[in-house]
């Protein structure tokens, strides 16, 4: 939980102090829903790694088996999507544009990491 906690928790906090600007009610509701969905997807993905993959998301204790069920049946890495969803949810909930910028930076970094390291490895 350390990496997602830093990306979707600590960095947004450092950028905003979790201080909200005025955001429309519908944006706040959508933001809360995205945060909840992201957290649920992240926990689900972690559980699949432990119970089916017999390992962890951490490189020091990788899975022994490829996980292809649950959310992994539909997307290659639901953890990245869950973290992005949480960051975007915070953007909507707090009404802070800097969080949209952070979500874009996060997405570009993940894309570069997946294409440059994960796929070749």
C-alpha cells in the first residue's frame, strides 16, 4: 500500500493540503464515487495478488502465478487505474486543478514505466 498511498494520498495532500475550493455538488459527488471505486478496485487487486498469485505487488515478493481473474480479466493493471481514479476523484471532490495536472503526470509516468520496463521484462 506504500506506493499507491504516496501517489494518491501523500502527493495530493502536499499539493493541496486537502483544502477544497468551491466545486459544484455534482462534481463532489462524482469525486467521492471515483475515490470509493478506486479504493475498492485497489483492495480487490491486492487481494487477487495474494490469494491467486501467491505474492504481492511489491517487486521484492512478486506473484508466483499470473493473475487473470477479477478485474485482471478486463484490464492489464487495475492498480494503476485505481490510483488514477482516486487522484481524479480528489480533483473533482476538492475542485483543485493541480490534481488534474498531477493525474496527467501520473498517467504519463505509468505509461512510460509500462512500455519501457514492464512490457520488455
